C-alpha cells in the first residue's frame, strides 16, 4: 500500500488511471452479475429443454437485458440468409411486398416475432416499474402471443411453403443469435442460454405445425448446414429480395455511406451466401473495419457501460386509449405511429381476415410436401 501511495505522490496524474481501472473492474463485475445469478439459480444447463417457463425467463435475459441490439440484428440476418434459398425467395418475390412495401413488411414481421417472445419481459418491466404484478396484463400477454402465432399461421397458410423451408428458417432463429453474440458481443452465451433459445423457438415451431424439429442444437445445426449446402443457389429472386432488404437497412445511413454499407453487409456473409446473392466479396480493409468496430463496441460495453436495469421491449406494455399497441421504439420510420392490433399485423389484403379463435381454422400452418403440391400460387 505504501508503494502505491508513493507512486501517486510521484505521479499525481496516475490517480486518474487508477480510478479508470477501478471503474472498469466495477462495470465488468456488474455486467456478469446477472448471468452469474442465473447460472446459480439454474445449475443444470439442460433445464430449459424440459421447463418452458425457465426457457422463457432465460431467453428474456438474453434478448431483452443482455444483448437486445445484436439479437435483433441477428434475427434480421437469419431472415436475410433464408433469401439465398430460391424456393423461399421466389414466394417472397411473388408477393411483391418487398418492392411495394418493404418497410411495412419488415415491421410487421418484427412486431409479430416480438409479440410472440416479449411477454415475460413485458411483465417483468411492468412489475419493476409499478411495484406489483398486473395479473390481467399477464393473461393478456399470453393472449397476445397466441394471437401473434395464429396471425403468422394464417398468413403463411395462403402460400405454398415447403416443410423443410419452414424448418430451415426456424433453425436460423435458433442458431444465428448465438453465432452473432459469440462473435461480436461482450461475452459468449452459456449452454443454459443456448438451450433456452432452442426450447423457446422449438415451442413456436411446434405451434406452427413444423415437423421433425431436431431435439438438440448439434443435430439442428448439422441439418441446417446441410440444407443450406444443398439448396442455397443463385437466383434472380434471391437478388431482388436481398437488394430490397439491403436498401431498407441502408436507409438508416447517409447516402454517401451506402457503398461502404453494401460492402459491410458482404463482410458478414459467407462465400456460399455471396454466390447465392451475386454479391462481390468486400475489400479486405472493409472486412477488417467491420470486425474491428464490432470488437471495439463489445469492449466498450464490457468495461464502460453499466448493465441495463430494465428489460428493453419493443412492444407496448398496455394498449392506448384506442385499444392499440404503440411500439416503444422504431428502428426505421414508424409504420404504426398510432398503434396496431396484433390480429391486424401483416399484408393489408389480410386486414380483418384473421380467424377470431386461437386456432388456424383448418389452414395447415406448415405444409407437408403433399399438401404443398395442391396449394395455389401466392394470392
């Protein structure tokens, strides 16, 4: 101790460095406090696979406390990867939603997924800010999730979608967040968290009627990688959907940054996906800048940013005076500034046509190959 005091006397400015180091150590400790408590509470990392309530709790920590920004980005990237499968991109291109109303299509997709997944965190945020559990809203959260899933099934039921394309999309919702977070966030996910994400999306997949969902992450990853290897291929429909989506993403940046932004997107793609989209490899310096920027962001968060006190949820905690939900934030331009009803999300042509019950009214959510052959083209 005397030695340290002598240093501070000899170099008075060293105290600022000492304070910075102490602050960084404190932030790091606080950053890991939540996950350490979760691991102590649930020492068996496989528990989420058997207990859906635990899965929702742990997934809520991942999605809404620890990594809300990159989880959302990773899910967007997961959807982007599906466009490299021609059987998927052809259906999307035929709807013309990506060319006529890409923003609304993206926002509807985002809100449906958030309505399906944010119920636990909405309840937690209400309880933390209001000091008590609102039992009526807890029941309503469950209803909102069911209506969102039913709305998704109703919309999908009008299109000729293969079972394996459903499963491939579901697999990316399970696999891409851990890949992104392990590569670009301030810490890697634990097995407990990865199993919670698997369990959460498996329940949603079963609710969509998706068949033969692998039981383990390893089996799902092996199936997904093989499916991508076999069916990812260049198609003009891939290019059209990818370009519309990239244009929407770049709308967040000034126009002079768009050329760099397109190369940044390319830097996050594998060679196989670049080939499927007809995208040139990025300049080496762009790839270095993208990955370095993400590393700096992760380091800044880990050592300098205090952890989030409340879960970040996009969906409203309650309805407004018109019985609509106004999003808490918008990534792009607002699509629903006055709010929305969950049962009305999706293409305008389906407005008011969603079944009232919590069942798909006879429409099979995920078509089998035999069923798919009898369906009509997209309407």
